[in-house]
């Protein structure tokens, strides 16, 4: 679903791109030698990126941009928690958050992966695969909780993510690798702390909606 390549031909009405441009984007059949890319999904490849690097960006980083910027409204100096930070989306979320000037807490079942992610700016790494991290999150944030949660794990940690949120915090559900599709909802916390819960998916969005990012 994500590709990078050189433009060989432009459709009628395409004016922003030209034959020979280096582009990346999302499209069906991206592993083929030739692919047709919707102009609304096309992005220029920065000169510093290789083809492999460019092809790894469109799907994951557009999801992360939607999650952190368009819906998550993450700002510099805010705290973000990523449950499952060593996943593809988790690493991209970490990199994007640091580019925005935010501070990041991440959970992973691998201490080695957390150590490696520290070189990318991970501020606090919590080695766990269980729903047992909110106390450590509150300690790291001086009792305030995090402003944005990225839940890439699923229902097994949903309630713990809610417990980790600050006043007017936002929670993004972007995956459920644990296979757990339900989670406990603390209605009182949702109400009193003015929390925002939202999903991140392109499954039901129109091409124009996907192109907004």
C-alpha cells in the first residue's frame, strides 16, 4: 500500500507533478514494478531520502500525523504515552512527537528495544507487556498524567491508558495487536477530566478525507 518511484506519465489535469519527479505515496499494488498513484496521495521525496526510506513513510507517518497533529493536537512540552512504542506506528509516533518538541513515555516488552529507542529521544521507557504502568506514568509526569495517549496494543491496556491521562487528555486507539476488542471505561474520569477518546483508521474515509493530511 505504500510506494516510492519516478513519475513516468501524468494524467490529464495534473499540473503539480512532472515526468521525472521522485514521489512517494499510498496506492494499491505498491509492490509492482509500475503503479498508478492518485494525485491526492502523492508527495515529493526529499533529496536526503533513499528509495527504501521514502517507501517506508507514507502509510505509517500519515497515520501518525493524523493521530498526533490533526486529532491529537500534541504541542511542545506536552507528555505523550505510547503503549507499544517499539511497534512501527510506535516508533514513528516517537519520532514525530520529538520533532514537535513533546516528551515521550513508551511501553514495550523488550528492554533491548527500549534502550535502542532512547537514542531516538524516548524520555521514559517502561519494560512491560501488562496493564501496570499508570503509577510510573504519574511519577514521571509529577502526578499530572499524559496529555496524549497512543494505544497501539488494544483493549487489554485501555483502562490503564485512561488512568494515565491528564486533565483534558486525549487518547488515540490505533490498533489492537492483543486481539482484545473491549475495555473497561471509567465514566467518572471521562466526565471529570474532560477526556477525549478517538480512533485512527482510514477504513471508512473517502479518498478526499485521506488526502487532507
